[in-house]
C-alpha cells in the first residue's frame, strides 16, 4: 500500500485527467497506483477533500465501472454541506471546486451519472448567486483557498443578497461562518467578515480592513510551520474530525 498525498498526488491526478481528456486510457499500472493509496481512505474519514473525489472518479473511469458511485455521491454531499443547508456550495471554495469538477465532468461523460450532473448544476448556480461584480465580471464569494479568478463563463446571474452553505452575502458584505470538515485545511477554521471595496475583497478586522489573501499554492499558504500546525490542528477541526468518525456508518 502506498501513502501518496499533497502535490505529488495532485500532479499524478492532473496527468491522468489530461490523458483521459485527450482520449487516452489509464494503464493498469496507473490504476493500481490509484487503488493502492491508503491515504485516500484516511482522508475520506477525517479530512474529506477534492483529492479523494478525483481519485475515486479516476478509479471508476479506469475500470469502466461505477464501483465508487455511492462513495463519490456521499462525499460530494459532505463537501457541499448537503443536509446542513438548503443551498449547497463547495466547502473548499470556487478554485478547488473547479479543480474537482474536472474529474466530475469526466465521470458524467463516461457514466452519464444523473446525481453528479444535478450536483454540478446546483453548486455552480450557488457560486453564481453569491458572487460579486468586478469590472463587469462575476467573481466567486471570497472563501476557502481561493485564487483570483472570475467565475467560468462570466454568467450574468447575480443577486445582491443571498446565502449558500456558510456564506451569507448582503450587498457588498459577506459573513463567512466556520464550518470545518475534519482536517481539510482548505476550509476556513474560523469565521470572518468580508467587505467588497472597488471590486476587491477585504477582510474586516477590529482595527479596519486588510486585503483578502489569495491562494498561491499550499507551500505559500503559511508564514511558518508553526502557523500551519496551529491551523491544521485548530480545535474546531479536531471536533469536526471526531464528529465525522463517530457518525460514519
């Protein structure tokens, strides 16, 4: 059993997704590498994340069978807070939603999975409904590990006030609640408030505002190893991980 995660796993998945998009096939050796990764099982239980979804999609695509269908649907629901909110949205933010959607789109193309098709539609719609305008383009709500990118396709749907998952939008203001999912560090571990000023997001603090920090890769996310550990093992994340373990069936 291998234990592959982080950028190494992401790069492997990216390579396979690119290959499948180009009409290629995943080799038997690559399939075994996908299937024999013990980190995926651990992460699914205590830190559900985009890499797990992509991995299971690629395994099924490679094998030509929806073996992981139920697990994919369940973890997608978890990562969009289905059952906790009437308006599901991807917990890791828009950038990682688009990253995950690459694999989900391939899954739909291969299996015509109705659940995944409808899930994609709902999540995309809720990102649009909670977006904000900059230079006549729609940008996603500023939460999660988010890169500075407009919503794909630049849709015209826009609502001044709306909510989805932990995101509450009121005009130029956002309240982002703390809804961690285990140890997934792409999901905020503490609540915060955002104000949109001249089309750009600013975090509101007791002393004023500061620019929202755009995601530039995990290696640039933290100022120090101590800051990483402090966030990773935030008490809110620990409580969430424990709760998820006890709720598993």
